[in-house]
């Protein structure tokens, strides 16, 4: 069970909600929403008065939440009941601005970034998610089969328009067949292996797919869109996703958004920096900071030891190679393999966060300023990028404080 104090736990929950709401709207809207939720629940839980949320824009939403240590005196059972109410009230208040993945993303970030498992505190986010699905499904009219045909048809059209050669349009078929290994219901999606004389594939979806949960179908189709987009060397005035949105049209865009297909998120992923560059910049910054107090050789040795210690739990670190005979060359002794670009962002983020934590812990009395030094060395551009893959420096600051 997490050993976080009440003050730390509530900061983690509120900061995560701000991050997830902010990605769908704006950080300003997120802070205003959470401030209203806290005020709405304060008559029921007077200890919420110890929480203050600034209703303004912050760098990445960080430091929007301040919590008095007095909240640590509250009985944990009552405290976590309030946390559950905060989350349920937040989902209810943001209504259409949430999607099918909102609650699951919140749960994953709390587990992966903060090590906070709310299930251990009798907060059942799965039940909350299922209720959300039921409520949304009552609003939704389009059948799974219709949605799948519309999305794949739109993909077919824009790809053929951009790449008339058969090779590119086959990416649609290849992606569906590959995803079928995980989502067996995609066997109900029939796509001709060869395009017609007009260059388009014939698409038909069996009605059996309508018996599958829309949540799971939308998850599979979202991955399909991402996989197809990733496989294309798309160039031009409009991005791949912008072209797809235009092809779908406002009506269909609104419908697929209701069932959780988040095209903006896919665009965000497709446009983000390569993992290889982020890892290289992160390790260079760590070498620079540690090297100031010891030497570049010692700094690389510390990082190498940290990676060796963590590699068994985080196999993504196998793509970072450090030449022990070249320690004295500093960051030049480190090479990052391009295969790291294919790693899931959240897995890489967890691993890099631990490398930063272990490295910083070697500074002894200087750990208090380590994260600030790291931020300054890395720079705002790359800070934003590593934040997107789950490297939460604010949480590390709490650990070093």
C-alpha cells in the first residue's frame, strides 16, 4: 500500500486530473473546474479547506495546487472517501469534455507516476469507468459496424488520394490483420486484399461486431489509426490527422468522439519527438550536473550503475549502451539505439524517471537543488517533451525535499 501522506496523495490526484482535463481542454479550464469541485464538496468534507487551487495558467499546470500539512491529521478512511467524491464529481462536471479513456488514463498515471493505487483504498475506478460507459452509451446512436466502416473508409480515401500506389493503401489491411491478434472481433472486418480499379479497398463489417463493447472497439480503431499514420511518410500543408478529420466531416467527427476516439491525442503522439533524442538529451543533462561536482567520468559511471541496477525491471533500458572504457569522454561514451523509438512512451517514462531518481540521490546534501538544476540544464523544450512521456519532475522534487 502507498505510504504517501494525505497531503501528497491529494496533490497527486488533483495534479493528475488537471493534466488529463488540460489535455482535452486547457490548463486554465482544468484549474477552474477542480477549484469548483473542491468548493462544492467542502460542506461535506470540511478538511478540503486545506486545499487551494490557483485559477490561472502555470508552466505545465505544475504548482497550481497547494495543500496545508494540516490535512495529514485527517482519518485516512474519511480522506479517501472525499478523494472518491472529488473524482466522481469532476467526471460529472466536465461531462462531454471527458471521453472513454479519461478515467483509465487517470488511474494509469496515479499508478505509474506516483505509485498511488486507489484500489488499495477501496476506490474502484473500474466501477466508475463502467458507469461512465453506460451513461455515454445511452447518448450514442451509431453502431460499431457503422463507425468502423466510416473510419476505415475515410482512411482509405485520404491515403489513396495522397499515395495512389497500391503499396500504401495495403497498410490499412496489414494493420487490421495485425491488431486482430489482440482484438479478435476485428475478424468481423472484411477488407479486400487488393484494391479495385479505382484504387480503393472494398470494406464490409459484419453485424456481429455490434455485440462488442463500444469502448473496446473504439480502442482498437484508435490504435489502427495510429498504426496507419505511423507507417506513412506523410508530408504537406495538412497533417495526416487533419486530412482525416476533413475527410470524416463534422458530423462523423462528433460521433466518433463520443465513443472515445481521440484524434487530437493520436496527432500529438505522431508529432512528438523521437524517444532517442529525449533520452540522449536527458542523459547529457545528468552527466553535466553530476560532472560539476565530481568529473564527467564519475558521472557516466553513476548513470551506468543506475541503468544496470534498473534494467531487470525496465527492459527498455537495454537500448542504452555505455562504453565502460570511455567513461572519461562523458556523454560521448553513451549511445542510444534507434529501437528505443518503438517503445511505449509510458514504459520509457517510468524507466527514465527511475534513472533520474537514482542519479540525483548520489548528490547527498545537494539533492535539494538537483531537480531545479536538471530543469535548467535540459531546457523548457525538452522538459515539456519528457513530461509528455510521464517523467514527473515535480513528484521527484517531493522525494528529494
